[in-house]
C-alpha cells in the first residue's frame, strides 16, 4: 500500500492527576495524532507526544512534517518503509524537528498491517494473544490517600503486580509508600520500584537492603542509576540478590545493544517504537535477556509484547488518553489482549477530533480537563 497523504490533529488537555517520578512532574497532555493515508483510503495512526512542553500550532506542525519527513514517505510502500534500514552517518544522526519518530513507526506499521489485512501483532509473528500487565501509578507526587486509592482500584480489577515510583530523598518515605501499597493490594503481590536514576550504585544496594529488612521483597528495580553507568549496573546485578535490574528505558537502540553487551542489566526496558523494539528485541532474545514493555501510548506496545519471545510484562498506567480512540485494548484479570482488527487496532475518535482538537496553543486556564480514565471512573 502506497502512502499518498497525511493528516496531523493537535490535542491539548489536562490530566486527571499529577503524574511524575523522582525527577519530573506533569499535569497536562500535549499530543497530536499523525495519520498516514494509503492509496485505498486506509489510515495508519500514530501519536506524537511532548511530555513537558506544548506542541507547535497545527499549521506549523504540518509545515515541519511536510518539509522534513514527507519527502521520505510520499508514494512509498508502507511495508518498505517499515522494514527499511537506514545508514546513519554524520548530521543524519539527529532528532527530527517535530518529535514524531515513534508516531511514524506506529503509523507506518498500522498501515502496513492493514494492507495485508492482519492485526499488527499477528503480522509481527505473535503466537499468543495476551500478555501479563502490571499496574503502574506514575505516583511520586500523589498524596498518600490518592496513592492508596489508585492501587486499591488496580487490585480490585485483577492486577497482581504493581510498580511504584521510588527515589525520594528520604528513604523512609519510599518504605512508607511500600507499606501503603501492601495495605492497598494485600500480601503476596509482585512489587517493582522505579527510581528514575535517583541513586548511585551503593545507594541502590543500601535502599534495597532497607526495603527487604522492612518486609518488602522487590521483584525488580528500574533505572536505579545513571543510564550510561554500565559498570555500576553490572555491580548491581551481582549484589542485588533476587532483585532484578531493569534498565534501558532512556537509551536508543544502539545504547540498548551496548547495555546488553556490557552484561549490565537483567531485563531490557523498551517502549513504543515498533521497528526499533522488534530489532532490539530480536537481539535480546539472541542474548537471552528478558524484555519488559514500558509505557507506550494507549498500550500500542502490546503488539510487540505479544510478538517477542522474551516479554512477560507490559506496563499499564491509567492515563486519560482513552477518549482519543474509538476502542482501547481489552484488559481483564491482569492481562491485556491484542486487537483482532487489521492494523494495531486503534482508530482516532471522530468525537475527539471534534471536541478536543486544539489547532492552536491554548492558555493553561482554558485547556479543559479530559474525561477520567474509564477504568478509574467505573471502579
């Protein structure tokens, strides 16, 4: 299927809660839908997200895309673009002016899968239709009450694994949150923590020891130290006991490869770049390194999670994006299923396009709050 046109729709709305970790915080959403149109009218959908800063006005986004990206897509076959291997050299190793790299991969693969009338996860070679999910709160800045309520809802919905944000300057606060989590979800849950590079290797060891002494075995610690500290991560693997080191979130595909080659992680953390995830996932399988699928927009990552042999976990964070699409991926009993529709299964909602499109930057006090995530609103 040849790519013949594109559309960009800009959205801006407030989140249902303040999200963040030991380093960052955000309470609004700046996102745009990228739609690549095929010659038969089929549409491939991807999402452009800016976590901390508003996106440019829609007209400017279209101009940037048409100037910098469209010449590499126009008239080309979606499948060819999906599989193409580039030769990055010199000035070609750079980010696009519009942060649409991930959206491009999502949209191209969506259109490619539709052209062969297959769900994306089946096109990618999956032999299973569900993967276990863990509930993640993005909860560092929540009050104790909101923290407990969020994870209590997750437990009532069948989740048995939970990840909380750690890395507070006061270790007692991290342990207090673990105490609250246990009260909210009950004994025997699988518990992960994510420090977002807050610690040094020695601090990590001390924190894990203190958490175990307080009765909290930790299944994995995610990104505990600086992303390029391969020596420190390798030391942690050797000294963290049964706790796994999960890292790689902040590294590109080349960095993830170097991380694994250095023997510096027990698990590799990947996200929503379809092509990159499949390629690095193949290498991870070859090296015997398990992969975890971190947050991806509206859980598009389920398609890669189902297809890769080393993925046992996908992250779900109760973000209020569901109103942007017609239907989300089915979830129940702590598992998430792929869509049976051709493509990745997400279709931009006409209602969202009418009610939430913000072609130009909207002042913060006029943005408006999107609906609460249905899985929270109906709990």
